[in-house]
C-alpha cells in the first residue's frame, strides 16, 4: 500500500490494516516515520505525531492504533516541504557539484551571476 493511504485512513478514522485482505502485509507496509511527518504539518495533529516520535520504540501497529483513535476525523492536505531552490539546481547543473558545494556557491554568487547561469543552461529543443 501507498504510505499516504495509511495517513488518509488515520484522518478518516477507518482502519485499513485490520480490514485488508492480508493484515500482516498491511501492518508491515505501515511506516510510522512517514505518518508522523505527514501529521506534523497540521496544528491539531502535531502533538500526536510528536508523542509517537518520543515513543518510537513502540510497534508500528500500536502507533497506528494510537493515531487512528486520537486524531479527529478531518480532511487534511498539504504539500510536502522541499528545501531545494531553483537557484541551487541551476548551480548544481552548471558547475556539476553536489548540494553542499552548491549551497556555498549560492552564498557567493550575485543575482546577476545567477541570471547569467540560468541563461547558459537553457537547452533548446
């Protein structure tokens, strides 16, 4: 199953692990990290996600049961935070360097130099 199916089931209050065709496989597919990360984007569920992070030693099914029984039913959607910027990708492509080196370059380059790099990497087609 998709990790977001578990998060959606927590938000809807429907237990998809026990109602699936093979509960053992559904339990194995549950990723507590992904569920906690998805729930940490919302003010009403961030404390529940933090509680599960502090009790990381608990079995995945126990964490799932806790979340499905404590989180109120509600539609929740947010885009995942992506720290990479367009300027960083431009620097990585032009100079053929990794993310850490590109971050150092980004601090040194001016806006005009970045605009010049962007025009140089344009690929026609």
